[in-house]
């Protein structure tokens, strides 16, 4: 790791400046002061360091090796550090006591990001087709945990979607909340089983409507076996 003396030397050479010239421009008491700093035998004080930065046109973070400007003490902070170094151990204990108390006070007063509650809900790992239709098999659900929301609280179960016929509203791979309801109205989106195939569709007038215009409506005939599993509330957020 580079020392502050080596960084001063590199910055000085980059400006094509000699040691005695830098010493003169910053008002150093001795022309050999720069050599002393660069060799690591001593370090410039806070005020002198700022003068060096000004003459060599570099930032303090470059000379001190800080990763970002936000970590560089400003002039007021330098003065505080200077005074802290001057006071005795009794004074340092008093300053530390006040500093610790204020630090804890600010930490406690800062608003904390609320943690999202998780709700358990049944998940059926078979897809409702948003394409040509998939057979809805009878199986036991597994329990999954989802972020708390109004949809999650109302829903009875979650199922995945397969296909693109409901784009852009729903996409293949989405998981949706479903509340059990067999009395949907036109315009509602639901999970329907028609002649053994499961679909996620919008209920139309004697038909099931896809939101993707590339798919034609599915007619509902009196001879069809039709069952509504429930109304879709929305997509499960990750």
C-alpha cells in the first residue's frame, strides 16, 4: 500500500516540480520538509496537507488513499481532529462519551425500512394455459410464502401461467393469485376448465377472450364441460 509520502512525490513529479519549489510555494519552514515527508520520516499536518493539494492540484482523497470523496475530511473536520489530538486523555474520554451518545441517538432516530410480512398460500404446480390449453391434473398443493398484499390476503391459491395468449397482461411463467369464485361477470379474468383443459382467460359473451390479438376467442357451447376455478386477482410479486 502506498504511503502518503509516496503519493505526494508522485503528484509532485507529475507537475514537474522540484522539492524546494513545492516547499517554497506552500510556505514550509525548511526546504528539506518535502524530502522528509516523501521519505516517510514525517507527515505534513492537516493545514499543510491542504496547501500541498492546492499547489499540486490534487484532491485530498488522492493523497490520503481514500476510496471516495465522501470519506475525505473537510477543513472543519480537520480542525476537530487537530484539536482532538492536542487534548489530554481526560478530554478525549469526555469527547468520546458525547460522540458515542450522539451517534447512538442518530442511529435510533433513523427510519428503518419496514420488512415485508410473508403469507403462506397454497400453490398448485400445474399451469393454466394461456395458449392452446393444458390438462388440469388433480394434485395436492404445496405451501409457498409470498409478500403480504391485498391480493395475497384475498387469494385462495396460486398457479403458474403457460403460454402467451394473455400478453401483455400476463406472461408465460407468471404466477397468479386466484380466489375461488364460480360466478364471474363479463370482463373478469378467471381460471376456466373447458372440456378438461385449463385456461386463464377473460370472460366474454359466451366465449373466453385472449388479450393477445393473435388468438381467437374460445367459444363456450352448451354441450361443453365448463368449470370456473376462480377469479384471477393479479400477479405474485417476487
